[in-house]
């Protein structure tokens, strides 16, 4: 099957499967009207199992498989892992799992369990309707993200807890969580600083216009900026992206544009209703505005676009509360539903998170690099 056809067919199948999960959660919403949580955890666990047993599915899955299975060959002790370099928490987790549990794929079950637990804690505490949050999380591409960039997604979830700690003025906890997240992905340090800067900022159309303009200007000079940043020792490992970003496929550069269009629509859906929104939802809009800036920069330097996920991950909370709070009703809710389905399909094709455009399991396949998989 030609690759373009494979991309289209797989993305269509993936979207249809997502819609089956959505249908189940909407059915639960009708069946259990007084319990907004029923069905949400079951869906997250089911999706977690699908992720844990997947093979040649996510773009970086084979890389993590090799890293996990070779960790004992490179390190003789946990101390050696921890002191090897900054941002080595995932390798430390791999070492512990491999040494004390074993198994060729166990790390994927462990990380999935951690993701499901943290997501459930976030949705249960901070969403007016966890079922809606799971639906939006799935259709907005975060399931695909969680399957692929394991280290960054771990950092993202930890930074979610850090954000809520900051909003409660629990500064010591915020710093501790930011540091922990940075051990999984050093980009969390940058996100932590941004969280502090915008913690009390209220969204407005004028701020959005200024931010977009600033992002467009920064996009022009992003390469020299990255060159300066990677000279800082803790960010030095990312210098490799400067050498290869010119070779990035046009398909992946369209990914940030699709994100930009979708999240601008999300902001537009709330336009005119900001006076009805509580302050915390207005702050979610501010975070989405920051994410939009990273998407704009990402169209010039595609690897920067992934930083937008730190901010976009609050969308399942914002939209669920918007629907439950009757802010998004009628045509707005219909528009959102159509946009989510279309976005799910396009994100699967253009995001680069599921580049195999295939779903196999550890029971009928084995992990291979993408170039070998494509030559089968």
C-alpha cells in the first residue's frame, strides 16, 4: 500500500475507533446523569491497555524499547544512572523496572499506569465532567502524544500538578514538581518560568494579538535563539535538532499550523462569553494563547511546537467546564464537536506522533525502526 494511502486509511480508522470510545462515554453521560465520573476511568484504563501492548505504533516507541532493554548494559547501579547527566529520570525508571521486574515491554505498562493515574487525578479534581475531559483529551490528540513522547508527557502531567500548586500559592511544591518534571524533560524548566510569569494574567483579544505578533517576530529569529540556548549545558543535547531541522518533512511542519487553527477556534468559541467565565477558565485561555505562540514558532522550527502541548493539555478541562457550565451551547457545541473530529483525523496524519501509520501488538509483532518497517 502506498504510504500516502496508508496515512489516510490509518488516520480514518484511528478516528473511527476514537469515535467508538466517544460514543461509549456519551452513552454513560446519558445513563449516569448524576455521576459525571462513571465510565471515564474505565475508558482511560482501556486506552492505556491499547497503548501498553502496542508495537510499531508510535514514532518513538522503538527508541524507548531499545533504551529500556539496554539500560542494564550501560549502567551498573541506580546511582550511575542518576549521576550520568541531567534529565535522566526516565532512564532511572527504566533501570528500576528492568532490574527488579524485568520483561521486554514492562516499562510501557508502568508508564501507562502512571499516565492513567495522573490523568484521572487531574480530571477527577479539576474537571466539572471527567467524561467530557476524556473525550476531548482523546480527540485533541493527547492519547497519541502519550503513546509517543513518553519523557515529555511525563513532564507535562507533572507540570499540570505544578500549575495548580502555583495557583494555590504553594510555591515550594511548585518548585519541587517543576524540578522533578525537568528530570524527565528539561523543557519543563522553561515552562515553569512561563507559568510564573503568566500566573495572574487574564486573557484578552488585545493580548492575543500582541502575543501572536511577538511570536511571528520571534519565529524569524528562532534559529539564532536556539543556537544561544543550546550553549547552556543543560540544553546542550538539543543541538542535534539544529542540524536536522532543515530536513523535516513538510507534512510535519503542517502539524503546528493545524494546532494553531484549532486552538484559535477554541478561543473564538469563548469570545463574548468571558464575562460569564470564572477566573480559572480565563487563565486556561491565557495558557492556550501561550501554546498558540509556540505553534507559530513551530511552523518555522518544528521541534519547538511540542512545547505547546504543555499549555494545550488544559483544553480538556476548559472545554469540559465550558460545556457543563452552559457557556458552550447550541451551535457552539456542535461546531466544537465537528472541529474535534476533523482535528483528530488531521492531527493523526500531520503531527508526527504516529508515523508508522500502523497498529500492531507485542503479541503479533516486534519493534523495528521506521525505515525497516517501511521496507517490509
